[in-house]
C-alpha cells in the first residue's frame, strides 16, 4: 500500500477530488497547509511596515491506495492539478505498512 | 498573589461608595439648594413631584443621551474591534479586556471624583475643579425640603440635566485611556495598566479637561478645543508615545512579522468609531442645534476626506490602496477634526481630513520607522499628530459663522482673523504636550519600580489571552 | 414532513392579518373617536391634515424611537453575538437563527395580539389587558370622519404616539424570549422553540407585563419594576431554569469540554448589550426627561461596577481576571439594575452592580455546578438571580429624589421609608417566579409530549447549524 | 501605473475644495440673504450671535441627526458585514474596502456637487436641481453682514437645519452605490469601481433623487417614494443587474462551490441593517412626529414578516429553514417597505413583508438560476424586485390616515382610492428602470473600453484582498 | 518505530487521547483535516444554489510509537474511536526511520 | 529521499524556515497542529467550569530532502528550534519512495 501526499493549489482541490473519485478512489483526506517554495509569497504592507509572507496557502491531499492503482492516482493528480505555473506543488509517495478501517477493523486494501 | 495589590485596590475602590453613598444622599439636601439652576424651585406649592418639563429641552436631552451612548459605543465595540483586529491572535482578548475593564474602572472613578475634578468649577484660570460634585453630589437628582419648595430637584447644565452632562463627559473619560492601550498592546501588565489609568485619568485627563472645558487656565487664555483634540487626542497620543518608549518594544519587533490578525475587525471597528464619533463631536455642542449639525457635517466630511487620502497616497507610492489605509485615514480625519468640528465650516473639514491623513501617514510610516519606537497601534502617529494638527487648524479655519468667538469679527486666520487664535492654540498644544509628557513619565517611572510595567517574556510569548486571562479568543474545536 | 406542524402554524399566523387588516382599518374609524388622547380632535376646521405638532413632544418621541431601535439592537446583534460566542462552533448559526427568527416571530405576535393583551387596559388589578388594541387597532394612525373633525388622528400615550409606545414595548417582547434561548442552546428543536415562544410570550410575558405596567394586579399592590427586572429578567431566567431542567443536559455535559468558541463575539456582544441597555432602561422613562438621565446613569454605573467586581473576584480566587468574567459582570449589573434604574440614585447603582456581580458569580459557579443542571449560557444564574436581586434592592435603595412614590415621604429602606416597599417587591418576585415556573412547566410538558423538545442525538452531535439549518457558520475554503 | 488614472482623478477631486472652499465662504455671505428660511433675520439688534433656538425643533433635529448616523451605520458596518460574509474568504477585504472607500468618496462628491444637483431646487417638473448648493453654499452656517441683521444664519429645511437635511440625504448617496457592489463582488477592478460610482451617482442617482424628492418631474406626476424604494433600491438593483451582465460571471460560477465564508457576519450585518433602516425610513419623515413613528412601525413589521416568510418557504420546500433565508427575508421586507413606509399603515406592512419575501425568494432562486447571470449577492433579486414591488404596493395600500395625499379622499386601491396612484407608481417604476438601465449601460460600456471592468484572471483567482489591496482578512499566525 | 495516523471523528478526540494516555502513550499530535469517503458529506443551500460539501471535518491524530506498543496503540484507537457508523475513519501505519527530541537531541524510542 | 517532519513551537517557524533556506532547502510545508506531550497544556476557566486544554498549538514543518542533506536539515532544525524547555517538539524522519513536481512531472531529487 502506498500513501500519496499531494500538495496542490487550493482551487484545484475540487477538480482533483472529482477526478480521483471518477478513477474509483473512494477516500482521501485534505489538510490546509502553507507552503514555502519557488513560488514566492507576497508582501503585505501594514501602515508602512512591510511584512513578507513567504508561505502561500496550499492544500495537502492524502490518498492511501493499493500499489496497483498508485500510478493511476499519481497521473490523475498530475494532470488535474497542473497549471504549468510555478507553485503547482508536489506529489510525495511513501510506503504504508498497514491500513485499518476503524468501523469494521478490516485491514489492508480492504480498509480503503 | 503578586496581583494582589491591584485586587485590593479595586475592591477598596468599589467599597468606597458603600461607605459614602448614603452620606452623599444626606448631605445633598442642604447643598442642593445652592445649585443655581434647579428646576422650578419657587412659585410652586409644597410637595410637588419632580417636574422638570419646564426647563429641560427634551430634544437636547435626547440628543446628548444618545450621544453618550454613541461615545461609549466607540470604546467598545468600536475601539475594541479596531485595536483588537490589529494585534496578533494570541492577544486579542488582552485588548478587549482592557477596553471593557476600563469601561468599568473609569466610570467608577468618574462618579467618585473624576467629574468633580473636571467640572466642579473653580473660577477663571483654575487648574482643577473643586469637590462640589464628589460622589455625584449636586449632580444626581436631589430632594429639597426647604421652606419655599419641597420636592425633587434636577440640577441642570444649560438645557440638559447635569446628569446627562456627567454621562456624556464620563464617556470621554473612558475612551481616552482606552486609546492609550494601543501603545503598549501585547505586553503590558494588566494590574499595572489598571492602576496607571486611574492615576493618569486623575492627574492628566482631569486637569486638562478642567482647564479647557470648565473655565480653567487654558479656557481663560482663549484656547479652543471643541470636542477633545487636546483633552482626548493629544493627551492620549503623547501618553502613548511615552508608554511605548518606557515599556520598550515588543519581543521580536522589527524581526518577526506582526501583521494584524483580523483586518475585518479593524474595518468594522473603524466604521463603528466613525458612527460613534458623531456623538463625540456633534454631541459636544451639548444641544441639538445648528452647531451640532455643523459639527456633525464637519466630522463626517473630514473622515470622508481622510478615508480617501490615505489609500490614495499608498496607491501612488506603493501601487495598492489598502483597507488598513482607508481605516487609518478615516480615524486620522476624525481625530484631527475633533477640536475643530464646532468652529470651522464643514467644507473646511474636507481640507482638515486631507491634511490629517497626509500628516498621519508620514508619521506612522517614515517617522516611526526612523525613530524605531514601538507604538504598536500608532496611537501617537494618528491621535497625537492628528490632535496637534487639528488644534492648529482650528486657529486657521475657525469661522464666526459657526461660532462667533470674537463678537462678530473674523476669527480664524483664513477668514481674516489674524494670528491671534493660532498663537493661542499653539501655546495650548505645547502646554498639553508638556503636562502630559511630564506626568505620564513620572507615573510610569514610579510604576516601573513598584509594580513593573511589563509581563514576563514567557507570558508575552504565550500571548496575553492565555497568560493574563486564562482564555482563548477563538476555539475552533467542534 | 415532521416540521410541518410549525410550518403550517407559521403560515397561518402570517396569513391572519391578510384577512383582518382591512377590517381593522375599517373598524378603526368609529373606534378612534373614543380614544381619550387624540390630537386636536376639536377646535379645528374639517379636512385638516394630520397635525400632531401640538401634542407630540418631538424630543420625547425622538428618544423613544431611538430607544426602540436600541432595544432591538440588543437582541441582534447584541445578544446574538453574546450568546453566539459562548456556544461551540457547530451551533453558532443555531443561536443566531433563534435570535433573528424571534425578531420576526415575536413582532408579528405583538402586533396581532400581544400589545393588546399587555397594554389594552383592563382596570385596576386586572390580570390581562383587553382587546382594544388587537391588530394595532387604535394604535396606528387613524382617520376620523366625525362631525367635529375630519382628518387623521394620532392615538397618544403621554407625550408620544401610542405607536412609539407599541414599538418600544414590542422590542421587550422580542428580547425576553431570546434570552431564554441561552438555556437550551445547542440542543433545542427549532420548530418547538418557535411554538413555545409564541405560547410563552402570550401566556407568561403578556400577563406579567400587564400586571406590572398597565395598571394590573401587581401595579395595584404597589410593586415597582422600572424596566423589566421581573417582567423580563426574572421571567426569562426562571423559564430558562425550567427549560434547562426539562430538556436535560447537553450530550457530553460535564465530560466533554465545551468552551466558548469565540469570546471576541461575546465581548463585542456585551458592549452592544450595554449600549442597547441604555435604550432599555432610560427609554423606560418614556420621555427624555431628568428621570431618563437618572436611569441612564444608574444603568451605566451598575454595569461598570459589575464589570469590575466579577473579574476581581476571579482574580482573588483563581489568580486571573477573565474577559468572560468582565462580560458576565457587566450583564449581571445591567440585569440587576433594570427594575431599579428609575427609582434609585445613580450612586446606589454602583452598589447594585457590585452586589449583582457577586451574587451572580456564585450562582453561576458554585450553585450551578452543585445542582448539576445545564443552563448552558447561565440565563438563570445571571438574569434570574440578577432580576430577583434587583427587584429587592429597589425596595432598599428607592429614593423619592428619583421618583416620589410616596407623596414626599421617604420610599426605600435606606432613606427611611421602612420595609413596605421591600415587602411588596418580595411578594411580586414570588408571584412572578410562581407564575413563570408554573406556565413554563405546563407548556414544556405538553410540547414534550407532542412536538418533542430536543433534536436527535445525531443532530446534536453534528451541530444545529448543519442539522437544522443546512448551513455552516464559517467556511474557510478559498 | 495602470491605476494612475484614478489616483490622479481622486487627488484632483480632493484638491478641488482646496481651491474653492474659501471662495465659497466669501460668496456665501451675500447669497445667504436670499435664503428664504434664515433664522430670525429680522427684529433683532445687530451683532447677535447665532440664535436658532426659535426655529429649530431640537427634537426633530436630534432625531434626524441620529437617523443620519444610523444610515451611515447601514453601509458599514451593516452592509459591509452583510455582503462581506457572503463572499469567499479571499475577497472579504475587497468588499469592506468598497464600502469604506465609498463612504469617503461619495461624501466628498455629495458636498461638492451631489447635494446641489439633488436638492438645489429647479422648479416643478425639472430633471435636476440647480447649482445653488454647490460646495455646500447656502447649506453650511453663514455669516450675514446685512443692514437689518448682522450675525450667523442657519439655513433651514423645515424644522431642521439644511445641514442636517444634507447629512441625512448624503448617507443615502453612500449606501446606494454600496448596494450595487454586491453584483460585481469578487471580480471588479477597484479603480473602475470608484470612477463608475462617481459617475453613476451623479448621472443616475442625483436626477432620480431630484425628480422624486425635490419637486422634480416624477414628483410633479404625483409619484410617491417615501424613503427610496425607487431612488435607492430600484436604481441600485437595476444597475446591479446591468453590472452583473456586463462584467460577466465569476470564474468558476456554476461549477465551483462559492458558499458564504462567514454567515455569522451576514447575520450580524442583517441585524445592523435592520437597526439602521429605522433611521432610513422613519428618518425620512424629517421630523420626530407621528409619521416617523408610523414609518418606523411599518418598517419593523415588514422586516419581521419577511424574516418569517422566507425561511418558512424554504422549510416547506427544502425541509430546512436557513439563517441566510431569514436574513434575506428581512432585507427583502425592508427594501420593499422603503417606498411605502410613510404612506401605509403598519399592519399593511406585515403584508408587504410577506409578499416581498415571497417574490424575492423566487427571484433569487428560480429566476436567477434560470437566466444564469451572476448577480453575486442578489442585489437585483432583493433590492430591485423588492423596490419595484414596494412602489406598486404603495399604490395599493396607501392610506390617508398615514399621509393624506388626496385632501381627505381615500388614497390607495384598498381603501377605495382607485387605480390612480397605482398607475402613477407603475409609470414611475418604469421610468426609473429605464433611466437606470440606460445610463448604467452607457457608463459601463465606456468604462469597459477605457479602464476595463474586471481584474485579471490571476488576480481574481488569488482573491481581491491580496491582488488589489495587498492584505489578508484573517491571519491566524501566532 | 512506527507512525500511526488515525483519522477519526472530532468528538472522539478527547476519548482517544485519554485512552492512549492511560496506555502510557506520552505524546501525540492532532490536525484538523477534511475527509472524503463513504460517509457522504451534506449539501447546503444558499439562496437556492445547492452546494455539495463532500468533505467532512475529521481529526487526524498522529502517534509515533515503538514497534512494541504498536498493537496496543492501534487497538486502543480502534476501540475508542469506533461507533460502528460509516465515517469512523481509518488508521494508517507506516515505518519511521528515526525520531529526535528537539529539546535534548535524544533519538529513537528515547525521544518519544 | 527522506521526509522530515518537525513539530516545533509556533514562534520558531520563521527562524527555522530562514535557517533551512540558508542551508539551501528550497521548499517546505507547514501545518498548524495541536500537540499533546510532556509540556502540559493549560486550563481555562469559563464561569467556574474548568476546562483543561491538553493540546498545545504547534507547527508541523514537513521537509522532503535528499538522503545527502538529511543530516544538515535535521541539525539545522535541531539548533534553531531548540529553547531547552519542555515542549520544543520532535523531529520524525521517514523514507520517501518518490517525489514528483506537478508542474513539470520531474521525479526524485529533481522534484525538490
Ligand atoms: N522539499 C519540500 N518539502 C516539502 N514540501 C515542499 C518541498 N518543496 C516544495 N514543497 C511544497 O510544494 C509547494 C510548491 O513548490 P514550489 O517550489 O513553490 O513550486 P513548484 O513545485 O512548481 O516548483 C510549496 O509551496 C511547498 O508547499
Ligand atoms: N484512501 C484513503 N486515503 C486517505 N484517507 C482516507 C481514505 N479513505 C478514507 N479516508 C479517510 O477516512 C475517513 C472515513 O472514511 P469513510 O469511507 O467515510 O468511512 P469508513 O472508514 O467508515 O468506511 C474519510 O473521511 C477520509 O478522511
Ligand atoms: N509520540 C508522539 N507522536 C507524535 N507526536 C508527538 C509524540 N510525542 C510528542 N509529540 C509532539 O511533540 C510535541 C512536544 O512534545 P513534549 O513531550 O511536550 O515535549 P518534549 O519534546 O520537549 O519532551 C507535542 O506537543 C506533540 O505535538
């Protein structure tokens, strides 16, 4: 099993979610994050004091999936979340030892 | 334990009237007779019920009661939201608490002795009022058992009950200290703040108020301050500067970002202040007459001009007009028109607003950053500078059409009244600044050595909400 | 489907005037003539346009109109924010909806029959008013085609149009039920709430209001309630207690943390309530006279004293003064001064505030936790206790200087008037409690068995915002 | 750089009075004499100070000053919060900025030329006012050096100073443009918005205002608009529709979810609007008389009925009454009663509220979604439809008891006055719609080709707060 | 060492935390997340425009623990967070290479 | 590739970010979290009802980096985030299977 963590632009969340759902992904979890990267933040000025906001708001989408669908998931995110502009975000993939559905206690792929 | 000094102090304060109030009621009876303006104290049969319809102008009284409510509204929610939005999230309750607690504290001080020291009379050129109105004696409704008249008497102040006057002025006594809180936001000890405000109100505000508005020294010079440019704004602005200098900068000032945590509050607070300021300035006519309308209009137009000017400067200089700029401009315009509102014509108010926003803009940006002090919410930059400018502009724009100060001769510089008024205003401004700076410095110097001005580093880091009040502003748990 | 009962009920309610309004207009004509205080109904030529300048005191009318607006302002945004901040985030809209919907619902009930039952007259010692003012008949401006006078007539109540009186009193009819909502916050069924409030308003509020303020039973005893200590605060506080007991505790009460989700709202709401309360109490003078000023001052000082006292107790006991404490103290002071504001002198208001905050503090902390009921936002602890205390303190501090109730003899205990008034006040308090408890219990008992009082467990867990209203308070999506 | 056009424009605007104000003061003197209503300009000795006590009704003046403050309060915080809550978080400051900046901008336009074009007089049937009041000449207090009288003169408008009238009406000139902002929320260029509003105010609002309220064309037809159903609500509603159509839908409209980011603000804003609307409608009586009370009551009951009706429709149709529904219903009721408030009896206000909420509900749901335009915050659906309906209902419910328009004969359709008024009202509505649509279209057409109406896609995506103002609304960093 | 990530219902957080603490777990970290899954969101209607909220608020609890206590941790969460209704959430277990306590620089199990 | 998750004090975020940026780290992601641990929370009292807040606000900083710079990243965080007081937080290190830059599709170390 794999955990895919995709840091994407806010306004892409709905699109990505829908695309993944269409691909048969039944669950995912989103978190509000702030990202620092090549995409520069902005600077705000409050009564003359400039304040550089290096972190820009992003969403991190976590999808746990079987190894078989990993490629599909990554491709789907890649396509849907891309705008081609700096700041589109990253996809991080890592191994997962186990997944359990709390409701039923099911384990592994069944839990997803 | 270590806050016990204030706790004790506060309780003492609260206990005071317990002891004295009844005396006051007793004493009031004979004294009341000597009040010059009692209602119908002759030509009536004995045992008449309070009948004040003859002398109270209900329109004036209605207006000043509303104005009193409006001025209270300025402190909270107005100023509380304006300031609250500008601090970091962890200190929002600290700001709100200061405003609300001061609403309580200063009101009690006001009724105990503040009003008397301010408006007790004292003769031409006096420095403080006398004690005729201690504990609201001769202010609250009294009972007269005299030979000519038995019944209730309503002490009057012009066409309104003196109680109304006391209320209206009492609201100024709340907002002035509350304004200062912007200077030491996010780091001041709460107990010291409370003690400081009681002392500052008594030793700085009250004398100034008396000298300008109760026939005291400055009034006898001919200095004019319609609604508190000096009494409220210069005094709070200069005190704020001293506070900022003596308490020192916030931890991380200059290095860490400290943006406003909720500009929506600041914007809403601004609008509320604008709304309340109508009571502040137009109410200072103490009547619902043409002067009130004129002051109202001047206030509104100055605020409007400030609201436009500040963001336009930003637009020109930095490319973007900001909300905080519009809000700051509005407040600058309002602070600056305060002393002038009832002396200059509304159209001059437009100019006042433009100048106010321009000067305050540079005070808050260039000046402050050059000098490096941390007047956190720009009390000096806006209220101090705005107040000083307004006092001087009064000397320039004052018009006999609005208030005929010179028996029909022109008044201000522009309408040909010469430099007289301007000179007096300048002197009054300097006097106000000196007095404020001196007393504020002394008070803080003493308090620093006794109670301490500042919370500990840990407390400051944790935020005042948790460290001082044990609460959080926003808890988004389900 | 299952909410259909109320939906139908509401539509019915709304449809009623559709049928009757025109009748009312028709009927009004002959009836109007019998109104004792019509303006200029003689000595004028026929076909005169409405000219009420002779009798309406514009100052009084301006003041009471403003006061009406202020009292509405208390319910929302005031109370809505005060209560809204205290609940958990998932129920914020539930609270706001109750306040806003009640603003609609109670106003309609008021104009249909509420005002008439309260103020329809009915003679000395009566329990309810008669039906002269149903559908605002004899309240709204009327047209007179009589032999002596043809033209519009303005029914009067003292120096103000009866319409103004109707409006002012109508705002009380909104906030009283809204106050109760604090007791069953976060778990009450919305439909049942609406039906309950219509019935409670009609069966509890209206009779009490009539008995105190329209020459009814309690007035004939000599009981005094200046602005609603019993009519508004005891009634809502006791009803709240019964509600809390009958609906039961919130899921997780006592185990799960349920801290206020937004104390900034609570603090802002407090300031708004304070502001609005000036209309509530000083407006109850029904004139912009000295009494209004005195009531205004007493109100302000009591609030101020409460604001200081509560956090000082916390400071002493727990080491930290809290914002919620300051807010609670202010409201306690305000609730407690309500019945007394127009009878006692402002300085006594300071004492009232101190006592109010002290008693309510212990009611909300020790008492409640000992008894274990879940009066979620402390309606009983603050309004109930505050109202009871205030009614009794009226008997103690009432002063003939403020209102000469005894033909020139001393009134309250302190000024030497003896225990008479105190005794009457005690009886009135007991009467109010009994009546409220009995009717509230019966109503809830019936409603529990018919509509059900409480949302399902799932709905409660999900939060009322989503489950009852299908909305969320804060949506922070981009 | 690309915003420079407006920056320059604004600065120019601000500079204007700098040049002219003194002239105005100079010119004012001789002109003032010709003002018909000066106070005591005869029968007094020379060198008399302003004494306007004889003619100003302080009660009326107090009420209209308060009403002016209330109407300003409607724009911000009222409308600012109402609208601000409905947009997405990233655009909240954009909304607040529009409201606050317009408070500044429109006020300055108003005092420079707006008031004169609206209320300068111009004779029966005129389209715009003349220039007598430019730069507040003959409006502000003046100085008279004439042979009969030397002293200050207070230009009057009925029983209040003309300044008060100017202030009150000026607040309408702020909120009307501010209302339009709801249509193009989240995507309009700020600079274009400012220029558009100045032009729109001058070319659409001012003529309409003059024609209805200063004896102009529509007044000469006999069209009635008590407090701005046509002048304010139809005009802003129709302009909003044109704006929405010409600027186009928001990016993602129809596909992306765009729920209100903070319904608590919307609910609080609604309550504030309701509160302020009392000033708007009851203030339009320009006196604290019985008519003011009647308009106040009609306003309150219509709002109340709307508050009940809208959520009840939702309840019936969708199973859940929503907070936004209650708020929308209240605003619909308020907008709809606006033209009628001073002509119909309060009980008819209940019907108006029910009809308003019903019609607006369907306009905002079925109609809008069918036609597919993105009037983002439903300005047309609520204010446009509400205003039109209200104008027509005035013809139906108008009652001689409230205002005797027909020399004692019945007025509205219901009381037997026939279709006359209804017909006139219909004509006036059509005229208002036509004029508004035409001018708004032309203005936007020109502006689109010169300055551009809309921000870039990137800016829209980033949100106006950051892209236009360089600030964020909520910053939850520690 | 293992990292246990549990996506649970909001109102279960206190219970789970207390249960874990009783089991001797001394530290954990909670994040507000929004989950998409079998548990349907809800739809909100704003002036007739329906808006489907597919994401429901959840809490993600992250507990890093030694391999030995993993089972206990998983079981505890499973028992305490279960209601048996759709939407109870998931437990994801993954390997952790190292843990360091910032205060002291301690590593591995000592850092927990 | 490694994923470094550091749970740190709020007011250290800017320092840590700057220090990491100086070390050449070009991207990172921050999340608001609430931590439970040795550092006790506080108790708040609302009208006499005490309410223990066991979770204290923290920030979780996620940095994905190549194996070569791991040590540098960990050390930098360790030094900058340390105050020596209980509650400084933890650093958790785990393996990452892959990283992809959404904008370009680049993989592995190139994606960072
Ligand atoms: N090394 C990293 N570790 C964790 N998150 C990262 C890292 N680099 C980038 N990110 C996240 O990815 C987002 C986009 O990265 P950025 O460099 O701005 O654009 P791009 O991916 O298009 O080059 C950042 O805002 C940040 O949240
Ligand atoms: N594949 C997944 N990857 C990440 N998170 C998931 C995944 N599936 C479910 N979740 C999370 O678990 C929560 C509960 O899942 P859900 O399918 O609604 O209920 P259940 O677990 O009872 O079947 C979701 O809200 C989501 O946050
Ligand atoms: N086992 C753990 N799993 C996940 N997070 C933890 C764990 N232990 C501690 N933390 C996080 O680290 C933070 C600091 O831990 P704490 O025990 O308070 O201080 P210290 O690390 O200085 O001993 C906690 O607030 C929590 O967020």
